[in-house]
C-alpha cells in the first residue's frame, strides 16, 4: 500500500480519530483488510458490520496480528481508530486517496455480464510481464472488493486492473469514482442479474456507466459482436475501439481454429499489424476476451510482440473457471462452476462440445440465480442447448435446475450435490468429459473438486471461495 498516516485517513474520510493524540505518527503501510485474520504489521483493519458478524468484535484479533489502526463506525478499544458514519463509503474514500497519490498509475476498468474475471486474469498476466500490476484476487468487484484491490497499489505499481460488477443502476458509476479508469472494457450484456435489473436494456444502462467515466483522452474498448455493447459508443467523449470477429472491429480475430482441448488459435488483426495468437484457455469465448486484452495492452504501451507473447503464456489463475483436471483413470473433469448465467452456461457447453473425447460428454448443471420471472424458461433453454450440442448425459442438480432436466431427453434430476456425486462417480468411464456449471451458491464447484479428487488427483486443498465481500470479518 502507499503509506497513509492516520491523520490523512481522517482527512480523506471526514472521520474522527480516537485512541491516539498524535495521528500523524501512526502510519498504515501494510495490507488493508476486512478480515482480521489477514492483517499483518502496519495493516489497516476495516471493521464492517455484516449480516452474521460485526467486524468491530475482531479489532483485538487484528491488533494481535499487527494492525496499527482501524476504520470503524464506533469507538473501539485496542487500536487507534478513525470513526466514520459509514465504513463502506469511508473505505472507498481511502482507496481513492491511494489512487490520487499514484500519478503514474494507469487504471483499466472491466465490466460485462460474464467473463470479467477471465479477462481480468488474462490482462493482469500480460501487463505484469512488463511492469508491476495489481488486479483483484478472485472476483472482488464490488463496493468492498474494488477498494481492497486499490489499496494493494504501491508507489511502484504501474497498472491497476479493476473488475467492476453491478447489481443495480449507479453501482459501476460509484466504483469509477473510487478507481477512475483511463481504459474501459465492456465485454457483453447478458441476462445475469436480470431479475434485479428487469431487462437486458437496463443491464446495458448499468454497464455503460463504465465507458462514460473515461476521460476524453482515454479509450473505451467495446465488443463489436454484441449490439448492446457496440451501441454504447454513441455519445461517448473518449476514443472508442471495437473488438471482435465482426468486420468492423478494429482489433479482430480471423481464421479461428480450436485444438483437441477447445483452445483457440487465430490471427490477430489490429492497427499495429497482424500476428498469430495461441491461447491456453479452453473455449471459443476466450477469443473475444483475448481481443479485449490485446486492445487494452496495446493502448497501455505494450508492443504487439509483447502482447502476443503474454497471451500465449497466460495460464488460468482464478479457481473454478474452466478448470480442467485429467484424472489418472482417463476421466476429464471441467469445473466451471464458480458462477453461471444463461450466456456463460452456453459458452461452457460450447467449450466442452469442442473438446475431443474418446468417451461420452456429461453436463452436470445446477441452478442459475437472480433470473427473475424468466428463470424456468432460461433453465429450460440451457437443457435444450445441451441436447443441441450433442451431450450424452445431463444431470440437473437442485430444485432450481429441474427445468434443465425437463428440456433434455433422458436427463436425470437429483436433489443435491451428494446425490449427483454418487450418480456421476458410479457411471463415468475412461475417456468421458464431465462439465460442472452452476451459480456459486448452488455449490457445484465443490462437487467438481470431489469428482476431480476421486481418482487420486486432488484439487488445491488450500483454495477457499472468494466470499470476502459478503462477510464482516
């Protein structure tokens, strides 16, 4: 973190200092955390009040771990603190103060209904090959996740990649005031959270808040293959670059081919020239992701050769996104169950359908949340799409996934992940490919770990879900 004194934090937040009479001598120069267990020497502990826990109760634990100060909504014992009316809002102001103290920092904002985390990981990998880069851990993309990411910026950080999600109009606009982007990437407008927004058009309004925040000298990178995204160019004051496979895209892919694992290779065409690109991620949808990354990296000063090398070297980083395990018995498990919406469901089915398999293809699918009145129809559409893509077996898991089974001839429905594990593990054979896909709260990512470990190839035992924005500790 860029060091801040307690008096600076007071001035940024408008709060009151308690627990010390010399706030200018208390310096935060370590991590900033909402979890007392993650604090260390020089940390600032942000005491949030959540649905199940009050972060103020963990101030002594944060102090014992090395924290030097806390951001709180009431006076606490054990640490000097800045007391504010609203911890979340104050935390955003602290993060903005960090950005303002890094004048050479270049900020890239990324949004879209799906693919944000994959693009974030890919862009961070490419940029970090040339300079210090900070990007979110897992999917920290909201009102707490963005400040947590920003506060990892140091005096030598050159690039900040900020993933920005939204559950309503105005959310992304708020995040852009914490991390003002010089470059914006809008990937797509799908049906994720349509139950909360009411329509895809409303989702588009929310996503368009990101490019509208880019200054005139900046660049907005828009998906030419998504009409709702391409239309965001109207009325922008900044420069615009379209990416995709459409002929009007300035950064586009031609001659796309997939290998036996569904990994794409293509010719990149852009104003800087043409080059051959080979990706390590499975799924044709990563072509569009990589084009957006290429456009952003080129805008940030990387050469075409550096971009191509970075794209070709990048491995998957975040867990449960097209995570492929080759079991010793010849079964391939594809765990893409971190989250799901109808668009990402179809993309995952496409990816596995494109993979070469000597056996049969399984789709183990759970419920997609926050789809509103269209939920049953959207789930049924996924089941029908799995049939269209030639899957041999569909297992629908949980009550919300029943319409998937209803739409796939011969599909099987089970009540929970234990039943799904028993069914699949008893019937898969060498050469089979098993896809797992669901919304996070449906829990299929853990089922994927179990299936991956069944034949002696355990998943990472230290991995934990990226739920940091939903807890107070």
